[in-house]
C-alpha cells in the first residue's frame, strides 16, 4: 500500500479487546497497516484512566463510566492536529463528539450497525424516535463511513450527509480453501449470540446438521430451545477457519448487520453464503456465484448449495484489508 502523507491518527471506540465483534475485528485488522506509515492511538474503555461496568443485558461488553477522563487525550490530539475518528456511538464516542464540536475540531465517524432497526425489534421503539439521535450524532462529522452502497442509499433517505464507502477485508492466510480437509454435511453460522442476529431463524432451518459458533447473552436460551443444533461456543484462528471451510454452506440470517466480516471469511474458504436480501449480504454475494440472497432464507440455502466452490473462492480476491486500510486513510485525510 503506497503511503499517504504521514499522519497522527486517533481512533475513539467503545468496542475493543477483549470484546469480540465486527467493530473490533475491523480496526484490529487495519491497525498494523495504518501504523506502517502513521502514528495511531486508540482510546478505548480498557485504558487505565476509565472505570468500567458491563452494558445492561450484555455482560461481556464493558463501557466507560467516566468518558470525560479522555479530555486530556483529545486536547493533546487537537494540539498535534490528529485526524480523529469516532468509531462508535457509546459513552466514549458520545463524549468525543460533543467535545470536538465545542472545540470546532473536525472528525470522522462510522455507521457500523443498523441500531435503530435493532432497537425497534428488541424494544419495540419506532425508528422514528431513534434515527434523529443517530443523525444528530453523525451529521456534524466531516465524513460518515458506511460499508455498503445499500446502507449509504438508506441513510441518505434518512437525512444523513457526507457519506462515504469504507469496505472490509479478509485474511487469506487464515481463511482459504486449503482448510477444507474434512468436508462434512452441515451448515454453519458464526455470530455473537444475541437476539438481533436472528439466530432462531438459522436454528429452524431444516438440515441434517447445524453448527452455531459464538458466545453471548442469548446462548443459554438457544441451547434450551434447540437441542438438535450444535452450539460450540466461540472459536478463533485455525479452528474457526476449518469449521467454516468444511461446511456445506454459511447461513447468514441477520438483518441488523451493515456488513458482516464473516461473509468474507466464508467465501475466502470457498464456502457459499445463503442470506436475506439485506445491504450487507447484497454487497458481498454475487448471485449464483458465491451464494444467494432473497426474501426466503430456505430458498437462498437451496440455491447456494449449487454453486461451484472454486468460483466462490475466486470472488473473495477483491476483499483485502490493504484496500480497506487505504480507503480509511483516504477518507480521514480528505
């Protein structure tokens, strides 16, 4: 990746290790590339200056209780003329947004999740009440990153401005067809075990064997409901890659994710994806080439099982973290 002018970069995020989710994975994967030519600092809840507490209903996610303690970090970033990027809408992101606006200092943000739709489904609060908050949060940023064109079009209709595409990538050394050493008759879904992921729909698909990979607050209830589904917990690295590569298909029932890095991991392994016709899958899936999407998940699975796995792998070649890092750098520098 050819370097853009060397920059000081600050990323403010409420999601960071040891949390496991798409936000953390995204920034972790581009961080080594960003740091090759730039100075990068991450402000996250696990810094010593913050007190933390579990997020209600999500005990594995801790949030900063005293986000104002990052004021001195933001002041230092302003003095050194950092490019400041706010990754999330949690306490740290919210404090940074308000403080930087008061200081009239530019920053970028990212819309990672269709959170208004999630809140509507989970708490029955209409998106007409939640979208105004997200517009207020994001519209003062000089650029709002989104991962797909469909998400961009939807947010434009909702009144969001300054939108820009920022794609994702996959690690081809870890996720590749060579992991398929023991093919078996099963379908797989990898996600955080929470209700917004629509895991029940996956569990109710008629298939001889189903494997769900992931931990989270909804896992125990899922285990009680679906005795015929194999819940194997959180997996990472080679173990995860092998589980995906040896599956017949990767089923993605979520309607809340704006992208889903796991989709890229699946096609990089040569495993076709079955999904709904939602923005994330529609950005990755090429119909009848690396999977299928439509309004009927069972039909998507049926069609995805027919595709050529070699072609599935070939379609993954355009998705690189190098390309993603370059887009990010160009975006915050613009």
